[in-house]
């Protein structure tokens, strides 16, 4: 296990956990865009749970690699779906935000396979 893998995984997990907490605590700068994109209010807690589970899975993956791979794939798919949602809502100026969360998770997945 390389130092880069551990650091990138920790950053990705922290960012996913922060994003989940932002939904759980209904941070206006997170939930207002969700409403603008047309994401149903009833999905918000499930989306937060998915991100929180992914964050925990990335950390657990430092000890059990299969869990980390599953969490990484799940989060990559989640944030790719977020990119698609933003584009379908015709807010291209907001695409950078889900990509910002996607990048460390994808890097963690790549470094995990390389390690």
C-alpha cells in the first residue's frame, strides 16, 4: 500500500462524508441546487446515505481491499450520475462540483489497483 493511495483515499472519503453531511444538515448551498435540478426531496436522505456508506467503504478498503473497490466503484457511479443530472438540468456551469468529488474517488480506485 502506497502513501499516495492512503492519502488520496482519505481525501476522497473525507469529501464524500462532507458531501453526505451537507445533505443531512440541509446546507442551503447543497439542497437548493438539488431542488433546482429536479431531484425529489424524498431522495435526499438516500443520496446522503449512499455517500456516507461510500466514504466508510473507502476507509474500510484500506484494510479489506474488496470493500474499498466496491465503495470506489459505487461512488464513481454516484458522482457520474450527479454529472449527468446537472447536465440534464441544463446547468453546465455547475458540472465542476460533482467532478471535484469524483476526482479523488476515481484516483483512489486507480491507485488501489496499481498498489
